[in-house]
């Protein structure tokens, strides 16, 4: 066992030493750690054994998603996005629902035995995007600011927006089954979403007021200011779960309000969230490693042509088509629309929502949903990872001669 973990640590060390150089290459962190997880798992060299149902793995996934939602939300300065509101609004209000609808429709057509509500759940799970999988796009300063800001803002906001829909459709799917496991469907939805929003709002405001006040009167040290976002995020999640609400919904709402209150004191300096952000950046590769070591192998054991086709449809057809429809009437030429449509990768949020939120609810098709999501995400990890650097460079060259398109 220790030889396996030594190999994992050695690869992580080599990747860390090369990370700056690799950040603009075709090799991304998720690609490396997914492959590493699969290699050392019982589906590969059988050097490391990790159980998806273990409390450690569940805790890793829950903490990763909770912190990811909190950090992304807390860093969202909605006022600063006013100049990009048109594009971000289209991505969230038009493109995202279209991706859900088209994804659910495709699932119904391709998979036998899946109910309409379970198909809707699958459509929602694969709607959130993960800008980290296209990091060369985000880091390439030759790609116009508006395009990069829009993709990052979409990624930061759509995780939290997708969660209530996932919970509502899960409740509806359970109701179709008689809802024997979790009681009344309406009560489940109201508790999960209602208490989640309310709990997150109250705890986010309370935590934000406390830390903002401590900064005003110079009561807080710089070290604990760095740690404050971590504590606030965990409070939002754990406090709402204790009230039987959905902690993931709560932590996203809490992050929005916490960041808003802290920016009133420290401006756009994100010093209050730096530690939580760095911790999240470390947990994400660990989660991709666990995905490769657990979920991917199981998914590959049951993979079918239909599952692969659905994954490719989700990435190559559904997202670009939804973006093209959503941007009708916008001042954006087709290369920009195509670029925005392609670089909507599916990542860690989709995996964790499937593995934790949906799996714990006990849907009849939960194993199938997790496997389908796993294949779609691994396709995204490699297709988007391999195309990010060249795609960003090619689009940047085109954009230099079309400044009106991207800056208006």
C-alpha cells in the first residue's frame, strides 16, 4: 500500500515542480490526477484501495464542493460584472436552462428505464461548468477580458444555481417511486431548498458582519482573517445541515453575502478568502484523483455506446447549440459564440452532486446516473484539456482583428 501512496506523492511533487510551465500546455492537473487515480486503483496496478462509500471519501467530496461553492460565490462581485451582465445573463438565464432541457431530452431518448424526472436530474447535473478544466483559456491574457470574465463568472455562479433544481427534480423522482425512503416529497424539497437559502443567508450575513466589524475595530489578526472564510464556509454548511436544510445551497448563498459584506471593508482585495481558495485548489486535484480511483473504474465496467454518445452529445452538441440559441441577438460573431459554447467543461461539481447529493437521496437509477456523469466528465477532462491551449491561442489571434465583437 505504501508503495502506491509513495508513487502518488512523487507524481504530485513532480507536477507541482512543473505546474507553472504546464499551466499553458495541453497537460492539465485534472488530466494527470484522474489518470493517476485510475492507474493505482484496483482497475489498474492495484496499489491503492479507496472505497467510494467510505466516510473519508464522502467527507472529502462534501468539503471540496462546499468550499468551492463558498469561495466562488464570495469572490463574485456582481457590481463589477455590470459591463458583462448581458453575456453572463445569457449564459445563466438562457444557455443553462437550455442545456438542462436538451440534456434531459437526450437522456430520455438514449436510456431505457430512466424516468422523466431522473432524466431531468441528469440534465441538471451536467449543466454546471468548471473553468478550471480550461485553465489555459482563463490564463491566456490574449483572450479578450470580456470572454474570460464571462466564462469565469458563469462557472462561479451556475453551480449554486443548479443545486436547487437538482434537489427539486430528485424530490419529484422520489415522489414517482412513492417516496418510501424520504417521506413527503414537498416537505423534502422545502426543507432542502428553503432552509438552505434561509440558513445560508442568515449565517452568511452574521459571519460577514462579525468579521467586518472585527476589521473595523482592529480585533482580528492577519492570520485569522485568512482563516475566517474557511470557518464561515464550514459554518454555513454544517449549521444548515444541522437544521435539515441543504448545506450546499446554503454555503453558496452564504458565500455571496459574506463576500459582499467583506468587500465593503477591504474592497476587492480577497485577502479574507485566500486560505480557503488555496485549500480548495488543493482539494480539487485530490477529488479528481479519488474520482479516477473509484468512480471512473466502475463507470468503465458498465460503459455502453449510449453512455459515450450521451457524453459526447453533452459536450459537442448540447452546450454549443444552447449557446448559439442563447446568444441570438447578442453582439457576438460566430467564432466568439462557438468559443463560449465549447469551453463549458463539466467538472468536479457535476461529479460530487452525482456522487453525494443524488446518491444519498436513493434514486432508483442513481448508479446509472453516477456512471453516465463519470463518463461525461472524463471526456470533458481530456477533450477540453487537450484543446484549451490551442483553442485559446487560435481564438486570441482571431479576436485581435475583431475588437468590436469582444469589447462592445
